[in-house]
């Protein structure tokens, strides 16, 4: 793994610029973070995943995710591995659950954003409200754009190729070397396309219909019938 600072210094050295200018180094480090965000958006943030564990507290329904978390992938109890699925308020009504119910959490819902210092923290609400202390593991996508100077980039090394190319483009444009920038831009676009295609080809990203799904494929046009009528004409 490489740190933001190490990548910035390496690119500055390759460009035959001085690494003694702290302001310039900081500027290139910012470009590294911006490149990470651009690549993350292109890949739907699929590679930017992390896990953490938090403990529930009796009579406490809401919990904040870590500062970098942007979207939850899954929750589960660590003691027995039971998953905690996401629900909507409408689904809770259908399932006969109320936000005020107490017991072991059966699901969670999004509960907005909480302000903590300079961070916007994703907030979730467990339903029913916990009555005991239990450890819950959560997996989430995170935004890598605020990676500190001395911190390692939390991505596979194969992503560093695109990161370096993207920063090189910004440096060349800043120097007015537009022809060289356009050449590297083509190389960057090809590598980014390959990277995104590879992420989309992962088994977890593919939707595969099984035999039991075929009967549920909708084949007729027109409005859907209510749930108590067969809608598979």
C-alpha cells in the first residue's frame, strides 16, 4: 500500500519539480484524493468497503456510522451471525412492527444524518428498540476523498495506476502542456474503463435469474393488479 504523500512526492519527482515546496506537495495530495473520488464514482464505490462493530444499548434505538461511511451494505449480529435486513416505514407497518416496540432488533431503517464536529454521519434506527447490549457488525461503502497525507490508500494496488495517471493529467494541464495531457487522458480513459468493467464482472455484481424467478417475470403490459389477484397472465 502507498500513502497519499508518497504518491504525491513520486509524481512531483517524475515531473522534475522540487519536493521542498510544502504548498505544492499539499496541492498534489489534494489531486490524489480527487482522483480517488472520480475513480470511486466510476466504479460505483464498489472497491471502497469497510467493516466496523458497534454495541447496542438498552432503550437506545439510533446509532451513527463511522465518519467516512456513505452507505450501508449489511448489518448482522456477531454472536450468532443473524442478519439485520433494511426495511422502510411502510414495510414495518405491513410486518406489524412499530418504532416504539422493544426487543431484539429484527431490522433497521435509515434515520437521516447526524452532525458531529465537521462530519455528517449516517444515522440508522434499529427496530424493535434494543433491550440488551449486543455487538453488531456493519459493512459499508466509504468515501476515500479525505484520506490524510500519511495514511495508506484503502484500495487495491491496481487502482494506483489510474490514480497516478489522473494526477499527471492535472499537473500537465497546470503547466500548459495540453498535448501531453491529452495523450495521458486517453490512456487514463482506457485503464478506467477496464477497471470499471472488471468490477462489474465480479459475481456479486451480476444478476442471474434462477428457475424459480422465471414465473415471476412480468410478460404483459398494463397496470398491475392488487396483491390478492394473480398478476402473471
